[in-house]
C-alpha cells in the first residue's frame, strides 16, 4: 500500500509535458469566429476550386443544424465556436519548394520535437535504418513534405491535402467524404466546412510503399483550432504504413482539434495506421487548458481480403473523443485496433473503436489498454456488429484497465450486436490496479519504485506497443514512461 | 475390413488427399507415418466424416459397406472410433453421461437393447480401474480442465467403453509421459482381437514400441508412398522422411 | 418518464424509446402507439402455477394489484408469487418485499399472460443484515404480451441475495434488476437464462452499484436464440469511489442457432475505486462445431448432440440455483424450451 501511495505522490510531482514550448513567428490568421465568409476565406487562402468551396459551404449549412453530441463520458464547459481562429499559418507563402524557404524557427521547432525534415538527415542515419517520409503540418498548413520525388518514382502520391485538391482533383473528388460522410457527426461536419490541411496518400495497384509515411501535426498559434483532414487510399494489392504524431504548446485556453481521417482499401490492400497523440493535456492540478481532441477516423475495407490496422498511443489532450473504426465490407476483409490510452491529472478520454462486419468471413481484433491516474477518467467505448450477411464473421476483443490512485475512473462500455448465426464474437474485460505484490517483487530485486512501475506498466501495454513500427515503438515507449512519471500511467 | 481406394479429399479449396489407397484386414494393426502436413489428420477426419472435409472421389468401405454417405454418428454405430489428437472439452456434460448417451445411441442404432444404469456403472468402474482413472473424474464435465495426458487416457477409456471394431488413433502418444504411454498402450492392446483392426497414425516411431504394427505405411503428399513391415518404422526413425517427402 | 409513470398518465408517447440509452434495443415507444385499455378485473378460475407445490404462501395478482411480503427476523418463508395477465389490457403490479435481520426467503415468481397485454410490475426488495433471499423468476409469457418487470433491490451488509431469471420472451419482455450493494461482505448473485424462438424478444437489464468496501457480485447469463428471436443483455456494474476490495464478475454467453436471430449485448463496467477486481466476458456465436463433431463421432445423432450441448450450456446457470426443487423446475423448463 505504502509503495503505491508514495509512487502516486512522487509521480504527481513530476513535470511531464515536454513539448509545451511556443514558436514565436509571425502568423496569418483568419478573423476570430465562424460563418460562411470564414469558410470562403479558408478556401480562398488555399486557392481552392469552386467545387471544393461548394462542398465546404454545404457542410457548413448542415453543421448549423446539428447539435453537439453529449453521450460520451466526458464533461466540459460549452465550447464557444465563435471564440477561435479557424485558420492560422506561418507568414511564409504556401507551397514551398525547398526546405531553405521554410522559416528557420519552424525548422528549429521540428528539430526540437525530433522530427527529421531534411532528407539528408534521415539518409545520414545508420545504414540500413528504416527511413520515413514526413509531411509537417504547422497549425493550418503543411509546411513541407519530404521524399516526394522518390515516392513519385514508384507511383505513390504523398502530399498535403491542399496540394492534392489542386493537383489530383479526380482522386480527391472520388474519395473525399466517401468514408466519413459530410454530416456523419457534429465534429466531422465542422471539419468538412473548415478543414485546413492534412495529408493525402494514394498507393497505386500492386505497390508496396517503400518507406513509412508520417505526418507531424503541431498546433502553435493561440486561440486557434486545428482541423486537419487526411485521406489515404491503398489500391488493389497495395500496402502502406502511416504514422501521425501530434503536439501543442501549453496554453491556458482550450484549443479544439477536430480532425477527420478516411482510409480506403481495395482488394488485397493493406493500410497500417499508427498514431502517437501527445497534445497538451492541460494543467494536471487545475485542469486548465489543453486540447479538445474530437476526432473521426474511419476505414472502409471495400476490397475483398483487404486489411486495416489502427494502432494508437493516446497520452495527451484534455479531452479525447475518438473511435477509429473499420467498415468490413469486402469478403474476408479484416480490421484491427490496438490502443493504449493514458489519462492523468484532469484528463478525460472516451475512446475505442467500431468494427462493422458487413461482408462474409470478415475478421476483427481489438486490444485496448487503458490506464487512469490522478483525477482522470478513461473510458473504452466500442461497437462490434455483424450484419445478417456477415456469415463467418469473427471478433476478439480484450479490454484491460489499470487504475492508479483513489480518485481516477475507468469505464468499459462495449456494444455487441450479432445478427446472424454463423459469427463468433468474444469479448473479455478486466479492471485491476497495479499489483502491490509485483511492485514489491520488482523493488526487492533492486528496482526503484518508478522503475518498477514503468516496468509493470510497460508489461501491461506491451501487446499494443509491439504493433507500432519499430522506430516509433521506442519513442512511444518513452512517451508512456514520461506519462508514467507524471501519472504512473 | 477397412478398404480405402484412390481417395481424393479437399479442405476448403485445397486438395489434401490425392489418391490414397490402403487396406486393413480384420485382426491387423497398421501404422501410418509421415511428415507434418502430409495429410495424416485429414485422413482420420475424412474416414470419420468430419464436416468441411470433402471427398471428391474414391471409396471407403468397412466390411464392404460404403461409409461415405453416412453421418459421423452412423459411422460410429458401425464401430468406427477415432481417438482425437486434441480431444474436445465438453462443458456441463459429465463424462459418464456423455459416454452413456453415446453407448446407448450406438446400441439403439444397431437395434440392440440399451444398457441399464447399474450395468453401465459396473462396466465403467472396471474399465476405469484398468486404465488407472479416478472414478470421481468421470463425474466431472468431460475433459474440462483435464491435462493433456488425462484427456488421452479419457479417449482410451471411451474406446474401452464403446468397444468399437475399427480404431483410429491420431497422434495418441503426443503429450504423454512414459508411464501414461504405457497405460494407454496397454488399454489399446487389450482391445486387439481377430475381429478388430486399427490404424495408428503417428509422427514418431516411439508409440510403435508399445503398439506393435503388422504393417507400416508412409503417407506423404496426400498418398501412400511406401509400405512395409515393422522394420520400415525403424528405418524412418533413423533416416527421416526426406526421401519420401521428395518422392511426393 | 418511467414506464410506470407513462402507464399511469396513460401517455404512450412518454414510454421509453431507443433514443434512451437504457432502452436502445427495447423500443417501447416505437412499438406501442396506443395504450391498450386498462384491464378488467378478473373473476375466473386460475389454474395451478409452476411453483405452487414449492411454497406455502401463495400470492396471486391477476390484472394488477399490490402485495407485501414481509419476513420477520430469523424466520423462514417460501412464497410463490404469480403475476398474471388475462386478456389484452394494461395494468400495473406492485410488490414490496422486506426481510428483517437474519430472515430467509425463497421467492418463486412467475409472469403469465394469455394475449396482447401490457403489464408493468414494480418490485422493491429490501434485505436487512444477515438476511438471505433467493429469487427465481419464470417469465412464461404469451408471444403477444408486453411485460416489463423492474426490481429495485437494496441490500444491507452481510445480506445474501441470489437471483435467477428464466425467460422465453414475449412481444417485448424486459426483466430489470437494480441493486444497491453496500459492500460489507454482502454477496450478490444475479443470473439469467433465456431460450427464445419465433419472433420473441427478451431483455435482461441490470445495474449493480457497489457503494462500500468488501462486496462481491457474481453474474452469469446464458441464452439460446432461434428463428427471428432477439435477446438483449445489458449489465452494468458500478464501483463507487471508496468501494475498494470489490470483487465483481459478469458473464454473458449466447448461442445463435439460426440465420435471422439477433443478440445485442452491453456488459459495462464503471469503476471509481482502484483496489478492485472486476471483469466481464461476453461471447456470442453458434454452437461449437468441433464439440458437435466429437459427440457425433462417439455415435450420438446430431440432433441429440445439439440438444445435449445446448442443455449443458444452459445447465451451468441452472445449477447455480440454491433451492434444489426450484432447480428441478428450471431444468425441466429449459429442456422443454430447448427441445420445443
């Protein structure tokens, strides 16, 4: 008992958010507030074609008629949607051609965050080390995308969404909003109206993307939200692994991040999508500030035998509302969801997945590890459903929650809807705390309390960590450890 | 007794048995040996009629009677018994209840009178003692929470209770320590008789030290590629399956 | 508005609908546009009930009524409680059960209907310290009936409460149990069995709130659905702040034996204390084909093997009934429904 108590106290006293600095640069802002003119402003800033503007305006109209959802186990003061900037960009021009044109302060920011934007920096790494291409999104714009040329040689399109709208309108028109319809939900609809930037990936038939793709999202500006939109299409027999990372400065006001991610896989294609989310979580004592992370992520496994795997490590944000999902439409398609969600201080997370089995012999697997500490609240919410036609559907779900301290909460809310007699769903969930005995055992062998806690928690989340691409797994493990220092969880 | 001729069988879309032929006369014990993936377990499932194992051509007869159109329980009533490589756990059904239900179903199918409870229990006690099975264990749900060795012993117990005419032992030695192996083999050998025959499927020669075969067949690539006397098993133990795997 | 209040106000539009989270899979408002007329008093003869022989105290409510069941300190009682609907009207029952310290009660409850009735039963059940209650509910409704039973159970420390619901569904059938669990070595068993065919629907909903140290809850529900039947299981265990050393386990396992049957489940944990051991498991699927083949290989015909395996599946819940005679009734009921 004493050991846990001390650890909890020790841990609460540590400084933990390492990415809370602000980059001081000149920025372009849209005026505060939200109306049709702001939507036109954003579209004009991005030199968008008329069809894109029309799409946004239609979304805005619909959004006005919708209500904010209230079913998640999170509570926060009403958001004043008029009290935010819906566009913020560094005062450089959009569409930079070389890194030399990028504001050195921004480059410095990414360097501090450990994100390699110079291809030679990546290339100069250890021989044989995996390389990855980066799209860097700073507030509302993509500042640079690396390795574009090399990827283009094999036919892979990797660029910012703004560029895709200009350069690949046919693909964008065909797929944008086809997985997450404009009025799918309140936040997705808001995103459709005001989305700023994000990444676009198209992998042509038969191509295995030769490197990891990643996007690094940074919110920097004050009083602004980030509304990125990402669209990834893996055509027949294509494969791509994609990773996103997110950080923001420490600020006293809440900032809204309402992203939409759409994935499409055709026959035999596979997308592996990993997220390491470390938005500023707000002040651990007062709960002041922090990002509202209201995100809609969904994959449409259209093709037979196609596969999508979501892996997420969620350590940041003051509120997380996020359910990366798979629509398993193609016969024999499969979906996976691996999640680590850590809440501490006053954080609230309501996250999970939906696996919608529509096609025959579809499979899904859900492994969720939630850790709550401090005065936080951590909810797993998931849906597994099988349509009458989804004969032979299989799901396995394992949801484990770990509680650290007396004032946190952990909830498990799974929905299971089975509508045919040839599917098999299995769900297991446990809620426990860090074992005194294990802690003592580890400490008796010489580990400090902190090390012992880290060791045990790493064991608890291991199944998920190992799903991350190697180079990010190490980083994620560190992040878990840092969050542990500050949360023992 | 059992006659298999030019048997082809598929699982899903894959053909596993590709023209397998074998004859096991009454009174004999034949061993089938082969590398992993040769189709050994498939053969045992095809003979017993497991759903999902489709015979595309060929014949299987027991004493001249065509087995292939029969449901698994009808084949069982004809005296065909498979000792499973991985015996199933049946939660909620005590072992004795299960075996008695099976025995009576078989007797009924053969038009014989059902066995009364006292006679059944006497028989069960006697057979359990021979196989060194704790009688209390038979009151528990069949195989639930049993160790690998206990499950195999329970297979042999069921075999003794049902007294089948044709026995298929699928990797019966796997997971058994030397004492358990001896008990199991004694149980099997006790059933050897001029009216019965057996097919012993195994990867290793070890079991054949205890259950002596009259003939040994090598199964590779979905068909029998070699047959011989007991010495063939020793040769396989020494030289491995490489020669036959290549031939297949 | 609650079901009871909506019926009292005779306002169909106030019935819960699928927009209410608790009723998402049992939509009454969408089903009932107009409330049936209040049931007429019934003066006919009532045939024997399933549990009559097992009790010395018989309470029969036909088309609505109120009954109180009180067991004095350290006394024992066995009550057969029959909630009967005759005809197609609307009515409400109220049942108040209280057990003084150390009292013991076998409450054997049946729901019986013969047509398109709409019946609501509100039960309040209170157990004082050291009291023990076993409640066995046999909900044998008519396929056109709508039956809603809502029990509010309050336990004192060291009380012992066991419950088994047996239901074969109806047009809509909801058996709801809410338990205020004080911890303090009070123990709770909440079980259920459903066997559904045709277009029948049943809904087993429970909410257990652990409010103090050292409480246990063991919950097991199993069901079999066929044809176009639909089963709903909603189980929620809440462990309040400070309710440490709670041990709560919930299992729900269902077999779907046809292409068009449906099972919806929501096993929920809401935990505000860290020193707890809570778990739930949920499985939905067909009968295990491997086990079926195994039984057939031993000579058991397929239909018989199926019946044996499904009965064994359900039997694991029935076996947890403490009162042996009630267990026999339950077993016979399950066998009859499964072989129907």
